[in-house]
């Protein structure tokens, strides 16, 4: 049952590795262009702080989008796949809580 659930699972739409591999060279080119224009040391520090802030904002934006995607995907999966997963979890819990009669007669419990 769990294999069937995994087969129906939606593939991720955004692979972080591809995004990073495409974004970093562009970011390096933009920064090198701006750093070539700067001649005053104070401007270099300001540009560095802004670039660092931009990178942090981009990371937060990507993580926020990923979190929203996961929440929406989980809401969509509550359909048939979610019901099957919930059923499988409940059945496993029942097996753990209520051992079968043969195990009780032998004096052992499920899982030991």
C-alpha cells in the first residue's frame, strides 16, 4: 500500500540544485560588473552589504516558495492518497497496540 502511495506522489517542480547552478554564475557576473564600477572603499562596503542582503532575501524567498508549495501539495494529496496513507498508519498502530492471539498464548508480543 505504501508503494502505491509513493507512486502517486507528485514530483517536485523546482529542483534546488538546478536553480543554484543557474543563479550563481549570473549573480557573480552582476557583482563583478558593479564592483568594477566602484572606486571608493566605502562604496565597496555598501555594495557588499547590499549584495549579502540580496542573497539572504533570495534564499528566504526560495524557502518561502518551497514551503508554500509543500503546503499546497499536502492539501491536494489529502484526497485518495492521503486517505490510503492514513489508513496504513492506523492499521500499523492497531497491530502494535493489539497483538494477535497466538502471540499472547506464546507469551510474546508483536515486534519482540
